[in-house]
C-alpha cells in the first residue's frame, strides 16, 4: 500500500469519527432530563431526531463521495 492511500484512509477514518462525535455532542448538551419543562422535552426529542437524520445524511454522503 502506498503512502498516499494510507494517508487518505486515515483522514477519512478521523473525519468520520470526528463528525460522529460532533453530532453526538451537539445532541446531548443542555439541561438534565428532570429539569426540563414539557416544551423543552419536546424540543430535546426533536433535536435527537434531527441528530439521527444528520447521521443518516452523513452516511449517505459518504456512499456517494467514494
């Protein structure tokens, strides 16, 4: 395996891990669940759903960019 392919593979690996970590971090930040009002709980649930959609979009983009 040549050095260029190895570097490209490692960059993709770190970018994939970094993107997954960033989406998870943004979805988890905020108040604990017990301190949330019903409106805030609804907003939290919508945020989790958006994070799931972002993960799916990331996987789909990865398939097309190969």
